[in-house]
C-alpha cells in the first residue's frame, strides 16, 4: 500500500504566495519522479512542475518564474512554492508519485495520485 498526501492549499488574494507539500509513504523501494498537476473547473488536468530523483526539474510555461519545485528525498516529500499567484492559478492541485515497489521479488513501476488540495486565488 502506498499513500500520497498533499497539504497546504488555501484561499488567498492575487499576488500572494503559497507552499504545497506532498508526502509519499508505504511500500516504496524508490521514487524516481514527483510531479504536481492541477485541474481547474471545466478544464483537463495539466502538469505544473516535476522533479526527478536526480533533482532535474521541469515546469509548465504557466508557472515558469513563479513556481519552484523541490524535494526532500530522505522524507519522500515534494514541495511546490508558488509566488505571485493569479486567479488563473485557481485549481485543485494534485501530486503524482512515480516509484518502484517490490512485488513477488520483482521491481515494478507504479504511479499513484494524492487526493488533491484546493488553491483559490481571488480578490
């Protein structure tokens, strides 16, 4: 069993900052990528940022220069620092963990989602 749990969402005004956290736990041998996605009302889920086990980061154009993704590998935790938030950033933010687990003696790839955390930006 693996759990992916996000936290840190909230309601804030345009221009504000917020830090989201995501912790993965359970039967994980190693995590090779942690990603943040978001889903706004009426829109498809889209990637926001991701970070690999080698600390390589990628960002969607919408967050470049405003968002920073970091991870604490010792704690299997990923963070998303969001600055200069805009109403267009309003969405449910989801964490996705891609990892290896040992099943019947074999390393298998898995991907798991958290339950999401709401971010609302409004004046």
